[in-house]
C-alpha cells in the first residue's frame, strides 16, 4: 500500500514537531528558576485549591491555571491515600518547600 504524497509530508511534519517538542522538555531541569513563570503559574494553580477561584493574575490565560489546579487536586488525592499529605491545606502549604513530588528524586 502506498501512502499519498500529501499524507507522507503531514506525517513527516508531525514527527519533526514531536521530536522538537520532546527534545525541549528537559530544558533547564532540574533548575526550577530556568523558567520562573512556570513556578508562578503552578503556585497560582495550587492557591486555587484553597477555595478562592479568582487567580488574581491575568498576564497569562487562566484556563491553564484551572487545569493545573484539577491535576494538583488529583495528585493530592493520591498523596493523601498513600500518606504524603494530611490535608489539602498541608498539600498547598508544603509546595513552596517541596516543589517536586516526594517520589521524584531530582539529581
């Protein structure tokens, strides 16, 4: 079976885009200040879990912050189940100190 030329170009472009994206994922790691805006956005996502759903920060689109809050809540539920966190407030308050998940060893 022969792949049409237009689809072959599309697959090649998709493969190139994926390669470039995955190559850039490790940029700056493990130094969190290499991308300081990510720390701010993640912090706002965690603060949304305290109950105030207004991010009070509108330099970036807020949907991403809400998505991070939902993901963080899922992580909190898992951490609560395995004994990492005693409460939601404990999870949010320990984040500035322990920004990496407890199971991750940063080298």
